């Protein structure tokens, strides 16, 4: 109930992002239902049905990734002072965010089911003169348990992913966490160094919480002063230590190289038995698909490190204020922006490779292939834009401080344009290079 109230009272921009999640969930759910209809109409070819179901994993992953990005930018579930006092701690806010995501995805799944039933003619008669009757197996009764199981994949996966990403965690460095927390008498945090008698708790003023001096009243009426037990707080004006570079760049490069190696080796397996790629693409061995998956994972892992490197290069060779500001922002937001940018790079390279491999003599792209491509592309681009919006909100205080210090607004816009140009100059050639190498095995070169 609280999740529904927070959803209803959100900002229109937040509602729009949730609506986009529902639309993506509807498209993915419709693809899953179409796979069920194909399996019902072709019971003698289970391998082809399983392959179509496997191709639905890519739109499913893109939809879940977009739902997680929207949940991260939801202001209604951000921890704020005072919420823990009314029972809305980090764990409860995480549960609310997961419930809100499940509701948005469930709405999309229900829309997909209604549209699927409408195309089958189960609601208001057969539309489009029965053009989709054979493909959707309209002459057979729809197995409702199987349909509901497929439709529950998106809400369940998205809510679990949101709960895992937004789970409460201790973000302090290991040097500041100290030893494991223990509990002393009466639930007090920490155990004293020396054992105390029970009578010490009966004397008023025996222990004063917090730092400073404490006065202990002895039995003979004298007062004994003790030294402070806690160290003074560090200087609050000291700037925090700079954030370390993301550590996934070596792993990303290694996985990317492994994927390209698998694709190159697949060119030697021209044994005729492979996978038929959708949309009229050429046939190829099954290891090509594994190589494409490894390549996409490698680009996603290397994205934060490449973004951090791009920010460091912007600050090289005697930088001015503009390049220094743009480079520092890229280094600070490398993890938040780099991973969605790497995913977009992977999707773009895959789309470019499939376009290069398209056979003009083959049948044109079908409606389901077009829908799947639009879902993957739209979700990845929307995730990147959502991450950029999250980064903008994260540095809102820094931007306001620069404006108070007299920095012109044109300088901030120029820094944003410089960051976008630097990322484009790095990731566009990388995308074309990976796409060209990915298309080599199936092109027969």
C-alpha cells in the first residue's frame, strides 16, 4: 500500500520512466508469448522453439537492466534523515523500490497478455483478417499456466535484481570500519577493556557517554577525574580521498579478447551444423553466439575503466579549467556512466555486424525481430540516459557551488559538451573495430 502511494505521488518525470519500464516489460512479455504460440503451432520442432526462447533472453536482460537503472534514480526511495524513525530504513526502502518495479513490470505483462489474446481472437474476434492466426496457434486453447509463467519472468527477475542492487551495505572504507561490533551489558555497543562490577552501574555519573572528561564519585565523597576515552574527531573540512580507478578494465579487455578469439576460431568450423540467425542473416556455428556474448560482456566490464581513462587523458598536458573540470567529472562518474556506455557500445557493434551480414536475397526482417531489436536498443539507450540523469543529480551540489563562486553557465555547458565529445571519440572507433571483427567469421573472409 505504501508503494502504491509513493508511486501515485511521484514527479511526472519519474512516472514517465516507470511507464517506459512498463512498455519495455510489455514488449518482452509479448515476445515470450509469441514463442509459446510458435511452440504450440510447431510441436514437431522443439529445437527451433527453444532457440526462439533463447533469443528472448537478450530483450529480457535489457528490460531488467533498464528497470534497475530507473529504480536507482527514483527519489521516493532515497534514504533521507528522519525516515528511519518512522520505520522506513534502508531495508524497507529497498523493499518498496522492488515492489514498485514489480508493479510496473506486472502492468506491462498484463498489457502484453491482453494484446496477445486480441491477436489470437480470444477477446473480440480475429483482427487483421486472421494474418497472425497460424503463427499464434489460434486454433488451439492457450495453456494459461504456461502463459502466466512466462509473463512472470520479467516482474520476478526485475524485482530481484533491484533488491540485490539496492540492498543496504556499508560504504565506508575498510580502514574506517574498525573491528566487528560486539555488545556489552544492557545492549551497549562494544565491550570495555577491563571487567567492571555491577555496582559501577549503580553510581550516578560513573560513566558519561561521548568524549570529554568524566567525573566518578567515590564512596568517601571525593571526585576522581578520568581522561577522555575517545579520540577527537578528524577535521571535517579535510577533502575526501580521491576515488580509485575502476578495476574492471583488465578483466574487460581479457573477456573481449576471448570473445573475439572464439569468433575467429568459429570461422574454421564450417561444418554446416549451426544456428540460424534471425532476420535473414547467414547461418553460422553455435560458437559465434558464445563469442558475441563474451564480446558484449567484455565491453560492459571495460566501460568504466575506459571512461576513467578518458577523463585522465582530458587532464593531461597542462589542462585549463575547462578540461580539468570535464576530466574530473568523468573520473568521478566513471562507474555510473561507463557501464551503460559499454553496453550501448556492445549493442551498437552487434547491430552493425548484423547489418553488414544481412543478405538482400533473404526475407526481410520480421515483425518480432524488429520488435526485439527496438527493445534492446531502446532499453540500452534509455539506461544510458537515465544513468546520465543520475550523475547530474549526484553532482547538483557541486554545480550549485561553482555557480555561487562565479563560474559562468556557458563553462558548465562547454564542459558537458567536451565530456560527450571525448567519450564519442573513444567509444565510436572501438565500436566499429569490434563490429568489424565480429562480422569476419560469418562473412567468410
